[in-house]
């Protein structure tokens, strides 16, 4: 399991425009890396809109917001366009990055157990070190909480 103070696992994933995004290219910036279950669902939409609404505030802190789910790039593009999202969305269709960050877990809903992404956020400092790890977060108000943590870096 990842721990605060350890290096954030690097990865390369495609974004909404099918361009490859590499986490280590963001060295020198803080990163709010968040994992969410599914595009265009109520909680995920709230979270993505709140992060997008604060995008300029994150930029003032020299920070980038990156969202990851297992949806494909086309789904991400539709999600971005439908809600006017300004944040980077990445596709982890095979789940390798979800596994690296420990967010692919067994979940139970209505007595049925299945694997899925546990909504989680990681604050990474300018040197690529994990500073804050939040698993099982509630989407409402979470973006503001993460912005405040980044301001403290």
C-alpha cells in the first residue's frame, strides 16, 4: 500500500484526445490526482465539475488536476464536452494504474460484491512525492479540501 512520503508511481495513459500523458512530466508542479468510478454518473459529475470550477485556483498554486477512471477516451471526451470540464481526464482501461495506486478494490452495493474504483485522491508535491492519500472520499466539497491541502505545500 502506498504511504505518504513515498514517490508517486509514474505512469503513462491516454487522455481525452488520445494523446499520451506521463505523470513524471509534471515534476515542478503539484498534482491533485484523483480516481473516480465512472464518467457521467452523479457523484463523478459533481466531483469533476467542482475540480473544473477551481482549476484557475489550482493553477495559481502551480498545481494540475488529473482525473482517472477505467472509461475509454471517447467516454471521457463526451463527459468533458457535456459538462464543460477543463481538467485532464485519463483512461486506465486495463486498470494497471488503479492497481498501482490501490484504488481497485472489492466493493459491496445492495449485498452484491464486485470490483471497482474506490473514489480516491492523491496530493503529489513538486518533487513527485505523495503528501496526502484519501480513499473513499465523498465528492461534494472534496475539490476545495484538496485545494487547501495544496496551498499548504
